[in-house]
């Protein structure tokens, strides 16, 4: 999988918006997971791959699937203190939207992981997933 690409846009006090891009929908979702990690801690590279998680999700459409995926990562961070980055993300958009992802990371270690923003959730505000001339683009707003 190529390196995910994302950028933060429209940052305001209570929201942080990013656009994640990839050649495929799976790569755009992987970039969204990377963006969430970058919003959560100051040095995402400090997260070691000590634990592996597999996630399977299904929703009626791709936007709802993106929202659920990002919020699942927020839940795992809050409930299990896991910081995760994507290893592989595969999407099927045939009838509805299905995701299979393998993520790796570790539990928050406050001696090595300086927290950046306290991301509460991804929101439906401005949420979009679209095919563009250069691939796929996902826009997500985080409530921080």
C-alpha cells in the first residue's frame, strides 16, 4: 500500500477537518486513519506495531462507512487506549459499503506519546467520499 496522503483544513476551536486522498477508496480510508492518529498525538511515528486489530464494518453507503470507521478508531483509543495505524484497508462498494481493515499499533504510553488533540468523534458535518480525476478523496470533520 502506498503512503496515505492527508491534509488538515478549516481548523477552528471545536472542530478539525481533514481531506484524505488515495488511489483507491481503501487508500483514502487508510489516509483518514493516519490523519486521525496525527490529530491525536504529536508524533505518529512513535507508535510501534505491538498489537494487531482486524475490523469488519458494513453500512448502506460509503460516507456512513467512513464515519463509522473513524469513530471505531476513536472508540478503540478511548476504551482500550489503543493508537492504531492502518496496515491494509479494503473496501467493497457493490451492494452497500463493506470494509475490512488490518490495523497495528500499541496502547498509549504517556512517556512516549504526547497527546495533541482530544478527538471526541468524527461528525457528519461536511462528510464526503468522492472519486476525483486523481483517485479518491474523503473529507472528515473531527469534534475536538
